[in-house]
C-alpha cells in the first residue's frame, strides 16, 4: 500500500512539473480561435493530451527501442515553435489567427506527442508497469492542463508578444531532448549543451521569421508601387 502511494505521489509530481509545457502549447494554439471554439480546443486538446500520455506510457519499453526518437521529437517542437511565431501574411492576418478548430487541435496533438516523451519516460518509470497507477496519476493532471491552458490564452490576449516566451519554452524543451538523445552524446562533447542549443535554435527561428517577413514586405511593395 505504501509503495503504491509513493508511486502515485511520484507520478503526480512528475506529471505536474511537465504539464506547464502542455498547457502552454494548448493555450498558444487556441489563442487564434473565436471565443466559442477556444473552450472546445482547450478541453479536447487537454483530454487528448492526457490520453496520448497514457497510451504511450503503457508501451514505454517499446518507445525506448526506437532510434533517434528524441531527436525526431525535438525537430517537431522547433517546427511548431516557428509556426506559432510566423510573421503576418500578405492578407494582413497572422497564421495563428486564421487557424481553424481542427488545425488547432492537430497542432496540440502533434506538439503534445513530441513533448510528452520526457513525461512518458518519467511517469512510466515511476508507475513500475502498473497501468492503473499510471492512469490515475495522469488523470489528476487534467485540471491543471485545462485551467493552465485557459490562463495562457487570457495572458496572450493581453500580452501578444508573450508568444515568443512560449516559443522559447518549446525550443528549450527541444534542446533538452536533443541533449538527452542517447545516440548523439551531445552532453559529452558540449558544455552547457542545452543552453547553447536552445540559443542557436531560437536564433534560427528569429532569422527565418525575419527572412520571411522581409520577403512579404517586398512582395507587397512590388504589388503596390504607388505607395
């Protein structure tokens, strides 16, 4: 009984520590939706996120055998971070604001599947193969993910540039996953590897955004030479 209780506590602590990233992604993805669709995206995205963790954690042993899994997941996170901060399109609206409910949910699911690898490894180990404990512990995190996502949406409405902080959080997670990838041995060859990689990846995103923004301005100037 005591061992089961200790396992539940460990699962909850691990899951809550990593749920902030999930809430952040859900909130950023849902920000561009109309008010009546935001709640649906947050609820569905949060529940689906937890469900993905439960399914993946139950096969954590198989996941550990997939080569370069964390490398692939980190690349996905960087791409999502860039997608969330892409510049204004030619028609004057950001890609985020034009996002539909299915697109928002898809972004949430893809990001969570990538980000949950850290969660899966930690929670799966704490559960010691007990699926009932795993489901119970992860289920307790649902309110945190849902309420946290709603808070993120409200904050981004008030402080739109906060989207860059969210993008950096995704990039930081990606950098940590790259460092932890067993096949790369990054931590053995580079001091402060996670910090260096996060900075480089963020600079890459900023440069790509700047290049795309400049190209967009050039196209608008060519289309309207009278201005």
